[in-house]
């Protein structure tokens, strides 16, 4: 095992421990997104090797993760009905060195709105410009 000495009286740290982390390609999703909508993809940032096996902790049950690909999708859109944040944590196993679980706050953003106009009974006055 390799170690890194920082020279400050701190214990030696295994290489990779300080730098490897989990990233998520997107941390926001539009309000009202349908079940099955992709939020983003988890990945490892650093030098870990092995075959990642992904898992997610989401107390709201809004998101799920594909354990092989790291793709996070909407499982139940109930909590996407209004803007806010949903805390999740993503973990990975099967890699060396081990990478700790990473918390993310997923922003539920206000989706665009459709302005509907009905002109079926409209009356238009002709304008004359001199």
C-alpha cells in the first residue's frame, strides 16, 4: 500500500483517499418531470479502479439509480409537483480505493409555462393610419 506523508504530525493517508469522489452530471430537474426522466449520471472523479456498483439513498423515493451504469432517473414524481430541493446520497462499491458516499441536493426547478389564448370570439377593429 502506498501512503502519503503530509509532515504535519497527521497520520499517513492512502493515495486516492483524499481525491476520489462521486460527481453527478446534473443536480436539477424541472418541476413535474415524468417518471423515467433522467436526472443525470454518477461517475467517479479520481483514480479508482474496478467495476463500480452504484446505490442511492433517497428518503422521498423520488429517484432510483441503475447499479451498473450510474444513471439516476425519476422513480416517483410525487415530490416533483412543486419547486424545492430533494436531498439524496449516492454510494459506490466495487472500486479501489474506496470512495465515500456523497450527498447531493437536487433542485426542483420551476418549469416553463404555456400561455394559452383563445381568439375564437375576438372582434378586431380595422386601424387606419394616415
